[in-house]
């Protein structure tokens, strides 16, 4: 509306000028530029804080496993393995792990609710052995009756899996579970750092040879090995036990890994294979490792004719 101003010459009417189209466009462009500059910075800061919390989680769970093994005087097992599964953390709660949220990486949508009905289960605990055909089978060792919380009994498929629904064609969200994957077994072989095992078996206090390089826990990577019918994100190829941008807790940047001496390292995608080989773990995609960072990755029959391979990483 017009603004009346009194002067010596008498009242005058001054009209406010509106913004021109060019001025509006300049303001919008400046705002868009600021958003483009600041949003990535905010995202990086947020992911950095998530990694710190995740690192603390891995540290607490790894420490809980070590304490469990030390208390298990007869067998010294870090992880109870039932029916071939080794990602359950239920046996750590509540004696060694006090809160369910410790098992959730903040970079994920995974949810661990201890308010869900728990059940007393008699679990068949076993070790991994070869049968007469040479195939690996779980051999029953003993039974344990434990309280099993469903969200602590297994790892989620990936960072989007909150257990909320069925496979909708683009993401698997129906499994639910915690955010971390347990590596309860060592593989047979002679590895580049000199670590050697003649048989595949469970990692225990007795079988651990180099606790500073052998790990037990890692950011979960349960996603399927293809983006086809059972895939996670349509049009994106994903690999199990490999940091993928589309599906893993921290994308392709890497993951937190908990070692058997209690320390935790952030391991990048490039460092993934050396760390896994150094820990006698062979679950990563071998051909992808050659196609990306390690074209000279080689394996050959062991000269002593024992199980596994002699690995070289140039």
C-alpha cells in the first residue's frame, strides 16, 4: 500500500518498489548455491559422527565376545554357532551386552527391539567338519538352553532392512535384525602375512594365532550377490562381503572391523582384501578383487598338500 510521508512542502506519497524478476532469480540462485555447498558438508559430518558411534558399537560387541570366550573355560568360543548360523548376538545379552541399541549402526534403518517376545530355546551347538565326501558339515557338540531375542538372533540383510515388510521388488526389508556380521570361522590355507591353518574351523581362544590381525566382527554385509530376482536394488550389482555403495552400512567407503585383541579399525574398500586374507577369511568376491585393486592376486596348491591354498598378494 502507498506510504504517506510529511515534508516541509506538505504530505507526499511514496510507493514501495517490488523485487524485480532478476533480483528474485539471483536470490534463488544464491540459496541453491549455498544448499549445494552446505548439504554435502552436513552429510559428511553426519556420516562421520555415525562412524564414531558404529566404531564404539563394534568395540563393545567385540569386547563382549572376548569376555565370553574367557569365561568359557572348556571351549573358549567367541560365538555360539547353532544350525549353521553364526551371526546371533543373543547369547551376549544381558550379561555382556547391556543394551540392544549397541547392535544397531546409526547409518542404517535396522532396529533392535528387546520388547519383542523372547523365547527359551534349546539350541544345537556345533563345529564345522568335513564329511566322507569332503563337504563341510556342522557337527553337533552339545545343547544349550538360551533366551533368544529375535532381533539379536541374526544380522539384517542390509542398511535399509528394518523388518517392516516383504520384498517389494526393489529392497529386501523383511528380514530385520542387527547391523553387524560375525566371522566365526577361519579358512584353511597359507596367507600372505604368514598365517597358516591346515583345516577350516571355528575361531576360539585356542585356535587364535594372531589376535592383532584376526577379526571377529564387521559392519554387516548380508546382501545377495546379484541384483536379479533376489537382489536388493534393481539395476545395481551388489556383492556379499564387499563394501557396496547401494546397500552397506557405510556404502563403498568401507567398514568398522573388530579384532581379537579388542581394537577396532576403519578399513577402506581398497584395504578389504588384505585385511580379510590376513585374518584367514575368504568370503569376499575373488574376481572382483582382481578386477579392481589386485590384478596379481594369486593362489596355488599348497606345497605341503594340506587343505586350502597358498595365497599371494602383490
